[in-house]
C-alpha cells in the first residue's frame, strides 16, 4: 500500500540555485561571512523587521539556542554552583534540552499551558511564588510547531523577575515579533523556510547578538585571538545561497502552505475524534498537529498508517523521563505535558498535498 507521506520539503530546485552557485564560483568565497551570507542576513533582518545588527545566523537552531544560552551565561552569578539552571517546558523537541546541556546548563522541567502546549510567564511566575521554588538563572520558552511568539510578554516577565529568557521558536519563521529576548528560528529542511541546515537568532539587544556572533566564530572579536569561549557554528555560503533562492520563492511558498492548511482546517472542525492544537488561525507552519480525543496518539498513528496515512509523533522523547536530561529535576506535577506526549500527533502536511490526499486523510481520521 502506498503511504501519503508525513512531510515533503519545499526547497529550491537545482535550477533555482545555479545562478547563486555560479556567483560563488566567481567570488571564490565559501564560508566565514562572505557576500552570500551578508545578503541573506540583510533579507532576514528585513523579514523580521529589525536592523541587521539584531540578527545572527547559525549552523542550526540547536546551536543557535546553545549560543544564546552561552552568551547570557557570561553574566550569570552562580555563587558556588558549577552549572546554570534553565527552566524549560517538559513538552518540547529534544533539541531544546540538548541545547541547555551543550551550553553547560542543567535543564529544570515545568509544565505547559493546556490550550497551546506552551510555557507561559504566568506558569513560571506561579511556580516562582512557591516558597520551595528553585529560582532558575534563565528560562527557555518554546513556541510549539510555528505558534506565534509573544516576545513582549516574556520581556515584561524578565523586567519583573530579573530572569532572562531565550525563546525556542524553531518553526515560527512567519510568526515572530522580535523583542529583547533572543528568539531562535530553525532553517532546517523540515521547516517552512528551509535552507537544508541552519538557524537565525533575532534580538533587539544588539550587544547580545554581537556576543552570539563572536561565539559562532571561535570566540574571535576584531582579531584572530579568542577573547571568550566559542566554536564553529557558522552558516556557509552554500547554505546562504539556498536561503537567497528561498527568499525569491517566499510569497509562493507561503501561499502553498496556507492553501493546504485552509483546506484541512475547514474540514477538521467537523471531525469529532480529534481536536486542534493551539490556534492555527493564520499561522504558517510546515506541520499540522492534533490531539486525539480518546485513546493515545500512538494508537491513532498506528490505525492511520494501516490505512496508508503517514501520520507520526514529532516530539516523541519524553524529556522529563529521559535519564539524559533528568539531573536538574522537574517542577511539581506535569499533567499537561504528559497529556501532550500521550495525545498529540502530526497529520501528513506539506505544501504539495492534493485535495484528494487531504480527503483520504480526513476519511481515515473518521475511522480511528
Ligand atoms: C522546538 C524545536 N527546537 C529546536 C529544533 C532544532 O532545530 P534544528 O534542527 O535547526 O537544530 C527543532 C527542530 O525541529 C524544534 O522543533
């Protein structure tokens, strides 16, 4: 039986790339902030409506998150502690927690909000008001699956509490309104705006962006002598070339994803056995995640696959139960995160899905 695939990347073709590759041949510049990356970063800054010194690119969103944490950690006062504590939602992709460990921190998990599946300032502040609360050095908020990112709310939280925030908005290329807290967006091929592998960090705090930029290039600042710890987390000219070709297709790309989402949303509202995650509204994302109303996501996925529907669970690794991440601990009970891990799964969703394929998916959902 043929399977309707979960996902299919919407990437520039070889023909789209050739003009840019020819330019690279002429420039003889392959990495280290060459002309392609310079132009790509200019377009990214315009897309996110910030000045160019308010963005930095990275080799992935995971390294972008790690660098943002490392840059903030330069100012943490740890007293006698060896590692900083980062409070983050238990329900997220494994990369969020790995970035904390890679930055030298300890993940401390807390629960998410029922409707959106996201961590909110209210949840963190409620926790902080408990007498036994362990105060984190930093909070990592996560925007699940392309959700809108309320940076202003988190900036206000930081002003009230003195705790800085990093926002993992890996899939939110089209729904970030930047503020002070650094937001990290993925440019992986599974995202709406893919370049293969890559990430972008956006913050109105230009000096933080400058630190992140420095960390991405071995800790060098103006000279080739390291002044802080860093590594090689740069984006190459080839990836930037894909990004430039992708910007040329931006409006068509958006329209394709919106078309598929609109067809789905019209119908899904009439299906009883699943509910939508969050408020997909006018959001543009490369995935469509739903909650099964009875039973588990694992069972639903199995039943859909038996009908030729390539559904899958995108966030499968229950982080608060994985020994790799458990050293920092959890904050209270995590019933909502447990529920999200149990019931959320992704439907086949990509920009080339046909109406007939969507109808097949919908019919199969009615049978689970
Ligand atoms: C919430 C979240 N954070 C981080 C990442 C990692 O992004 P990247 O693959 O660009 O490192 C992903 C990838 O899907 C993600 O969903």
